[in-house]
C-alpha cells in the first residue's frame, strides 16, 4: 500500500515545488530593473540559467508542458522588455550542440514554428542573419531530419519576418507610450511644484498648456489613466488659482485720476471691454477667466466712478464758499417714504454734491436775533425755475428743519405734502411745483 502512496506524495511535492519555482521566477523577471545593456544581458542570462534544458521530471524542459510554456512566456516577456528599452536581445538558452542536435531529430520539434525554444529566442526577434545561422546550425547536425527541418525554417522565414515587423511596430508604440508616460508624470510633478501665482497662471495659458499632448490613436489603459490624472491635476490647480487671478486682475484694473476725472469718463458701472483691456486676457480666454475679468472690470469702473464723484464733491464744496462747519450742518429733510425721490437726512455739503449737477445750490444765513437759513436750488437748464427752502434750528438743537418751501413760479408750497415739497427742492421742474 505504501508503494502506491509514496510516489503520489513525491509527485505532489515535486509539482508544488515547480509551481512555486515558476511563480518566483516570473515575479523576479517582471520587476528586475533594465536600465543598461549590462542589466539587460544579466536578466537574459538569468532566464537561460533558470530554465535549463534538463529542468523537469523528465529532465527535458521542452517536453514538460507547464515548464515549456512558462519558459516561452518568460522569453517573450523579457525579450519585449529588453527591446522596448532599446537594448539588444540575445538567445536565452545554454543548450549545447550535442543536445541541440538530439532535439532537432526528435519528433517533438517536427514543425518549424515550434523550434524557437531550441534557439532561446522568440521568432519576432529573429533577424535575417540569425535565421541564416539557425538554418546552418540545424544542417550541421547531419541527422536524419536535419536537412528537412533546416528547409522548413527557411520556408517559414516570411512568417518570421512578418512577426518581426509587427513586433517592431509594437515596440515603437510601446516606446512612444513609455516616453509619453514619463512626460505626463513630469508635467504633473511640475504643476505641483509651481507656485500658485497669477504670473504662473497666465504664462501657462491657465495651465492648459500642460494638456498639449499628441496621443496615439489607440492608447493603453495605463496611458489613458495617466492623461486622466494630468487633466485632474490641471483642473484642480485652475480651481485653486481663481482667487489669486481675480485679485491680480482687480489690482491691475486701477484707473488713474487723470482718466476717471476726464470729461469723457463714462460712469456706468458695467463691463467695458476697451477700458478694461488687459494683455493677460486674450479674446479666446476661457469662460471662467472672462467672467472674472468682467466682474473685476465692473468693480473697477464703479470704484473709479465713486472716486470721481468724491473728487467732484470736494471741488463743489470748495466752490460753494462755505466754511467746513457750515458744510457739516445737518439738514433734517428725511421724508421717510419709499419713493425714488425720498431724501435722507444729510449734511449740507452732501446736498451740494448730490444735486449740484442738476441745479445751482446756494446757502444763505439771515437774521440777527432769530436766525434762519435759506437753501435755494435753481435749475441749470431753466434759470426761471427754482425752489427755496427756509430752515430753522430744530427744537432739540440737532440740525435744521424746513419751515417753508417756496417755488419761483408756484409760490408757497408749505401746504403740500412733505414728500412733494422735498421733490420740488431737488427737482424744481416737476409740474406740480410750478402750479399757480
């Protein structure tokens, strides 16, 4: 009974050993570095030594199906890795001439397309000279089948040549992809190393320049994933750059006093492309950048217009001839309504600034014992139309309150509603103000 069990256990253990052996060899050969011809030669020598002709139960690697398949797989894999790196591929076998000739005459290699393992080199890597040497080596065996098998290799040469050409195209594509993968990796690293500044943003075309790649028509999944990572990195950096770019544009769009104080200054706070033109914002800029530019432009025009209004206000106050204290006098003219012409309480100086463009504003103090004040608004477009408001000091001593409103045509308006009287003060041309 033991005679039956022991051989089975031995076979099982040996089979497990070979399975682990092949797995370890495959892991090493797939990860071993190939950066020089020396390293390429060393890994090809390793294949030759790891898969010796006498490996296996029958001490014949060529007849052990699993080992033979693994040997061919590793030859193909290593040869492709070496060739893809641009290094020379050499035979990966230590088969001597005696054993070689024995195998040539065996029935296992009865077809030319099966003979590549005997030479330790997959057919796609056979050159014409290598093929000629292989034919001669087979012929030199001088065996029963040598001549026929040599002729078979010669007749198989067109297939070898076709395989070689296909492999060359595959390797070239692989080399292109390898170069692209490195280029993409370098671009991602460069983006991540760049400072998040407006100068970098504009010099890189909003980081879009990093996406300028010439990709092959059909790309590997690895390359597609790398391109996806690059795009994701670009979009993320674009997003984080927006605040910096906006601040840059806002700082750039500062109009000088000579420009916003000019007579032809347009005060509307809206997008004005000619006034806000920047060399950094091309006509074909992306939608996000154009949006930032548009908002910054409107903001800059609004800011400049406010500066213009403030400057003109100071000029108006100066030309009024009133003292600083007089200009600070508070007019309690708040109508408390919701109309377009509603007036808030305001300082006399602000009243001059707000309505001086529409009417000529004058201020007069009268009386010796009971002081009163007159504020007159005379329409620039029609000097016959004017409204005069008489003020007195409020009972609580806080500012001045209107006690009488008169119109140059309509007479005393004091009986009118406060809202209407205030409208007549700032717009003397309103129809009801001039009623007789």
